[in-house]
C-alpha cells in the first residue's frame, strides 16, 4: 500500500514565494563537446548557442521542443564527472511515438517500461516491467537512453496532468 504524504511543516510555515521563479538551465558534464553537440542535434532539439572565448571556455545550449528549460554543456563549465548525471526527465504525450522517433534518429533507447509498483521508475532498472503502464496510465510509462558520455535521460508519458501542474 502506498501513501501520499503531506507537504513538510517548514514549507507550510513559509508558504510559496511571492514572485515567479523559473527553472531554465541544466548543465551536464561531457568529455567530448563536439560529440555531445552532434548527439543532441540528432534529438531534434533547438540549437541555441555555441559560444567560445579566448580562455578556453565554451558553452553549447539546446532546448527540447516546447520546453522552458534548456540543456547546457561545454568546456570549463563544470567539475562534475562526464556521464555522472542520472534521472533527467523529458515528458512526452505519447511514449510509443517518442520511442519510435528516437530510435529512427539513431538513439539507443530502452524498451518502454513501467514500475512494478506503479508509481515511479527506480535507479539502475530496479522494478522495471516491460511495456507501458496498464491502460497507459498518465505518469506511468517510461523509456530511457544515455548520451555518448553516459548521462541518463528518462522519458515519461504524461497524458493527463495532476491538478495545479502545467
């Protein structure tokens, strides 16, 4: 049996921020910037920038279609180990179509899966059941892929959002 827990007392004490805050950039570590650039271009994301300066700093930015959050990688951007990022999420309205399109673009995607307990995927493939969630339940079906450095992406099917979500 699962239980949905209430928000923490600390969150309730302070309430929401009185101004908008947006989450707009995720930086991932890569070993080979040009190889990563080619990979993310293949995903069909909007190319935003490839900036270099005379000090060896380089930033590349891509934005998935319809997303308000962009992906950045480059040289001298982070000290994180290339390939160490796990669980980055993309949301799509049709997991089967996403699977087929990523595969068509040459991305090594996993089979579609759902969690054995019906809630959320687990790390390292734990509790994965092959195939979409029963009835294609919103938030319940996933696939995964890795970029050339091993950074992990999870693609989740959302067809009907929970109240108050975008």
